[in-house]
């Protein structure tokens, strides 16, 4: 049985971050565990604490005059140049991380009581950009690779908006996402601007180690030459073939279901421009599903 990971509840969040100072102290501890050792603007290591302003430091190397350059704990983060309290940012991050299928900016706007929807939308996308900075290693072991299409069906559109295109990749309102997942491990997903053998196999070679035990795909023609580099096997879904021993793509299909449920149930519609940010959000939550400190991991990425 899979181990249940307890995530931070609302009550625990309120207790941990009662005020702005607690948030600033938490950000400082996670951003600089060994103390502030360099200036975020010039990299100078000779920085010193500000005498009277807490969570502020001084650097005299990157200042154009004799006065010191002052920077705060939010300098160089997604929280920089914002008029919203750090505590509001932390609360929005917590809401996004505890929503398995995502939470819309409109819902954030309602819950947080922001003056405008645009504020909530801006904050959510800034946070997703921070979550997208996740570093990854090449996947090993049993790895599954698959692609999916995100977007509405042409048959469900209004008559004056139908494209009458056949095939998801040819539909301008459908976007192709490719992903690779290590069983009981991490997932890596990307939005493809061009769908062909070169882009799909390039993704596989970038994300999957050649030392992987088994690379599982479906029978898509772009994967037919992967056997030259990987131990490759494919299932033919057109023949109702889904599981052949250890060969299947059910894990990555489960990840796609999370994204599509999120798009249909929470976001309703996503644009091609911002789809990579939504994918990064789902990828971060999936990869940290067993991480008890997922909130701290998100703060360190921001």
C-alpha cells in the first residue's frame, strides 16, 4: 500500500504564517539556508545586514555611487516588485499546491478578495513560472512515453468556429503535449510546437536515459526507431492491446487524466501561450506528491 503523505492543512498554515514577518523569515531560511552570502544583483559576497531594516542587506559593489545598494529577501524572486503582502502570495501558493486538479484564478479572486481578477491571474502565472524552474535528471528504470492533445473537440464548437480538421495535431485549437514518466517516479512533460518524428524522438533522448530498463510507448509511428537506442516496446491501442506483461502506458495516461480534468473542471479553457505554465504546475505537483515539504520546495523554486 502506498504511503500516505500528510500535506500542510489550512490550520497548520495559519499557525506557521501568522504575520508578514513569519513569511519573510521562512523565505529567508529557504532561500539562503547558510545565510545571505552574495548579492542577487552582482554576486558580491561582501554583503552586510541593514542596521535598522529587518530582512534587508547592503552591497557596496554594484551601487553607482558611494551609497550602498539595498536589497530585500524578495529581490530576484517572483515576489519582487509587487504591492501584495508576502502572506497573500504564500496563501495563493498553498491553495494551488493543495488542489490536485488545480484552482482557477477566478476562484483565487473570490477566496482572497482581491480588487480585480487580473491580480489573481497575474499571481497564479508568476507562481507557475516559479514552479517551472524544476531541475530534472534523466528517467531510468521502467519509463513510459506518450503524447496527448489538449483542447476542445471540433464537433463541440459553435458552427461558425468549426475548423473541420481531421486529426488532433492538425487542429489549430488542439495543442500537443508529450510526456515521459518513470514508474513510481517523476514525470517530464513538454508542449510541442511542431509534431513530427524529430521533435518527439528528441524529447525522448533528452529526458530518458539509454540505461533505462524498458521504454514503453504506444504504436505511434514516430517511436518506431527508438529500439535502436533503447530497450523499447510498444502496445497497439488500435487492436485493443493495453497491457502486455510489464509493457503499458497506464501511468502516463493517469497523469494526462489529471491535466484534462483540471482543464475541464477548473480552468475550462487554456491558451497555447500559457499552456506550458499549466503543464509545469501539474508536473510540479505530481513530482512532489510524496514530498512532505512540498510548500518549502515551491518557495525555494520561486
